[in-house]
C-alpha cells in the first residue's frame, strides 16, 4: 500500500499554522478578567490612545473578554481612545519619538496632526544623522582592528616560510597567502583616511542638525 505524505511546502505551512496558534494561545490577554467585568471602556480606550496603539486594539479586548461572555462598548471605548490619541499625537511626543528612532505607527495621520508629523520628521533627522555617525565609527573601528590582525597574520605567514621541510606546494600556498594579506593591508590602509573624513563630516552634520532644533526650542 502506498502512503501519501504531504509535500515539503504543505508541511512547512502546517508547522507555521501550528506555531501561530501556539503563540496566540500563549499570548497575554490585552485586558484582565477584572477589567472586562469592570466595564470602564472609556478608561481602557484612553490608556490605549495615550500608549500610541491603534483603535483596532478593541478587537483584542473583544477576544479577551469574549471568554467571559463580555464584550466592549465600542462607542465608549472610541470616545476614550480619541481623547488619549489626541494627547499622544503632540508635537513634543512626535519629536521625541523621531529622535529616538521609534517607528511611526500611523496613529497620528498628518492630515489630522500636522504638528506631530512635522516634529517627528525633525526628530527623525537627528536620529538618522546620529545613526550615520555610529555606523562610520563602527566601520572605522573594524578597519583598524582588521589592520592589526593582518599585521599579525603577515608575521605568521612570513615565519612559516622559514620552516624547513616544506614542500613546494606548501611554500607556494604561503606565498599566495602572503601576497593576499599584503594586498588587503593596502586596501584597508587606504580606507581608513576615507572613513575618518566621512566620520568628521558626519559628526559636523549631526552637531548642526542637533543644534538647529535645540536652539529653535520648537518642542
């Protein structure tokens, strides 16, 4: 008798579905049973709004409370959420979120909260400028560390060539390795001044951007 096994794609989809169900089952409920029974949906909506959550969060509350036969009051929830969302979508908060690189979840559309959107963009500019500086610093450190490693590897390859009893093949391999290291050393040496120059200019740009918004005191 021939057995029919699921294809690899079907198996993957099956495991993926099981994993999703497992995660959903293990996830903490959005509200507790006491909160469900309290029925203060305006406060729950306000909390979600001030936390930057979307109004669709009510669906999670509906699922959590549905186990107890309780369902959120949508109108009351949305009234609280609107108040909380208005407090979340301020220019000051937008600037702080952009500056620390937080994701803009879209709960503050620019058509309704232009101040938030503009401030977020300003803060994000500072964040991106700082991220460029950090990236270049990491690249420069890596290049300097690699240069030191190459020096040690060159010494090792040169010393190995002095050993007696090496075959012609082994000597040729060491020559190739040494030539490759010397070539890489040259490339790394050339890259360091370039990185230093880019880092200098990036730091200057970061200082300018940071000072621009600090002096303006817009938020």
